[in-house]
C-alpha cells in the first residue's frame, strides 16, 4: 500500500463520514417536512429559507443542553452506549461501493473504502453489534423504562436478523460472491436483483425497518409506554448521538438495500458513458435510489401505526422466517438446476 | 329502532380473510391516502407575513362614528347598552352646552362611553340597536394587553379621530341611513 493510496482512502473516509453526518442531519429536516406535508401542515420554515437551517439550530440546541448522568447509572457504559451506536452506524458505509472508479490525478480511485470479499457478512456483523449500543445504554441508565426499551430492541433484533440474513443469502446464491462489489457488478445496467428476488427484497425491506427501529416496528422508543424508551435518561449530545445514529443507519441501510436489490450505482443505459462522467452519473443514480428508499421508509412511518409486541414477534417468527426459508429453498433449487447439479 | 342518520353501520367481528391478513393491500391503501395529503395544497396562513382576509362584514373592534361635519353621532340613549347580551357597554350622558355644537350633533351626548372588550362577544347587536348610526363594528382586531383594565375601552379609543375616519360603508345596508 503506497502513500497515495493511504491519502486517497483517508480522504474518502473523511468525505463519507461528513456526508453520512450531513445526510443524517438533513434527514431529520426532511422527516419533519414530510410528516408535516402528510398531516397537511407546513413544517419547519422559520430557520433560514424554507427552514433549511433547522438541523443546525437543533444540533446547537443539543450541544447547549445540560449533559446529565444519573447518580445510579453505570458511568462508563452510559457514556460508551451512544458511541457504539454511532460507530456501528457509520462503519457500515465503508464497504458500500458508492460509484464506478473515478480517475483523478492520474490514478484510478475506487469509490469503496474497503472491498472485503465478505462484504455482506461484515455488514450483518456490524449491524448486529449496533444493538449493543442500545442494550448497553438502556442497561446503564438504571431505569426500568430504558431497560424495557433495550430488551425490546434486542429481542426484535434477534427475531428479525434471521429473516434478514436468509433473504440476503438468496442474493449471495445468485451472485456467487459475498463481496458487495461483485454483487453490484453482477447487476450491470438494469439487471437488478429485485426482478429475480422480489420476495427476498420484500422480506429484507420489512426486516430492515425492524432493525432500524423504525415505524411500524419502533417499539424500543415507544413514548406512550416507555417515556422515550432506551434513551429516556439521556440528554444533551449523548441523546443527540443516539438519534443521529438512528438516522445514519437509516441512510446506510437504504444504501445497502439499493446495493443488494436495486443495482447499487448501476442505471439503465450506463454503457453509453465512460470514465469520470460515468462515475459522477453512477454516484447520482445511487444517491437517487438511497433518497427514494429513505422517502419510502419515512412515508411508511407517517402512514401506519405501531405493531403490538406479540404481533411483532408473530410477524417475525411465523411469517417472515418461513417465507424467507421457502424463498431460499426455491432459489437454491433453481440455481442448482441452472448450474447442472441436478 | 329506526336510525336517525344515514351513518349507521353494522359492526362485525368476522375472522379476517386472507386478503386482509396479509395487510399489504391495506398498508398500500393507507400510503396512497397519505400521498394524497402530501400533494395537497397547504391551507396554512403564515401569520406575521400573511394575514387572513376578513369578510367585509367582519365584527371586530367597535367605532363611535362622527358625522360629515365631525360631530359625534352618539346621543347616549342607552339602547346599545340595553341590547348588549354581555352587558359590556356602560355610558353616562351629558347635555350639550352652548359653543359645543361643532362637537356633538344633538343636544345630548355621552360624556363617557366604555366597552369592556373582555365581556364583549362581538355579536353586533349594539350596532343593530343604535338609532343614530353612532356605533359600528369594524374589521380591526382588539389588541392583546397584559392588564385586564386596559381592555375597558373609553371614548378616547372608541371615537374615530377627525383625521383618520373609519370606513363603515360595507357594513351599511343600502337605504339604512335614510331610515335612521
């Protein structure tokens, strides 16, 4: 690894970090606007033109609040809880291929920080660690409501991780590779996985909502029952980090859904372009797909009410997992048939 | 019993059909509803920048009119106070003395005239009762205050000023003036 490579990757990491945070900040604005539109309101429009400075005002408010740690709380776990959440939310973005290669300063720059050959496994591993942030935060708060929120989050995570993994395996079967780069390249042009695996996409989408603790699966932060859920005791920027990490993981999981099922940076008619033009266009196409996913996730949130916890478990174990398994078996048989193994 | 409205609905708790059990059609239907709302035009009036357009006959803060020569119309007959359902109006009358003909139209006038804006319900009955076309409700809004007694408006606030006459022609029915 030469120095230029090191610089290139560092710049990419820094850029990704800033973009993820910026996108997360503006997701809060967009979510509030969307909620307002759906409810026939106007939404935040006082800070700057159309209220676009609202996230900055909110962030400043978060920083200026008193940073409070409850007396009976486990101080260190209380502090690292939001850190873990934020860390896991951000690190997933490192394996996503954001576009085709960019030629700059005589170098061919890959827009993927790390091309693991086990990209999907890495993503699932990191996402599972994400629940530790919530679990540790809820436990360390020494508050029954926080603990309830944390328990809900982790049981929900365990139930839905399974269906999520099984539905993603079908993509691995089709592509024959765990690397996200290979998966995206195999979906060249309009050859997207969603056309071959609509059921897997469907299951993956629902489980993603559950993993994100988004409506209709947002039981861990159910205000009416849990006074806010796992972050009840949190204030100031620690709370800010929790909320922020939620939006960051929404951004990242929209990116992963786009990567696995909607062709990542591929777009129809991409063969007509090459070089940097293609790179820019592919990044734009990818960003558009991510935006659409975020939009749909928010749209769902402001449309349907929350599940009850037993309904949530019922859906996870008795519906999604069987559907995912049957889908996986059928895919396996078809793949084996095509390969001539049967 | 015969139902009084056409909104009566028979409620049933039949077990859900498969179509209902998979929820997706219902969710998609709900999402269509929210999408329709999203695309709807906002009806919000962003207050400090925009203000609501009042109807020409809006009933806001009262005015005590003067006639064309700038003389007060009110003769302190008290009919407005009698008509007032909220008992918001009080007045004392006085006799016009020589040399005051340019101030008051008739021999009797209101030396004090008070409306308690906290009691007033802006029904407009005072205006209807007035035989002299002296009191009218206007499209002005009673401003907010911090003290209760500031809401008792005396003549200094109610009588229109000579330089800044208040137009009430929209509130007058045609021909009313001749009748009064």
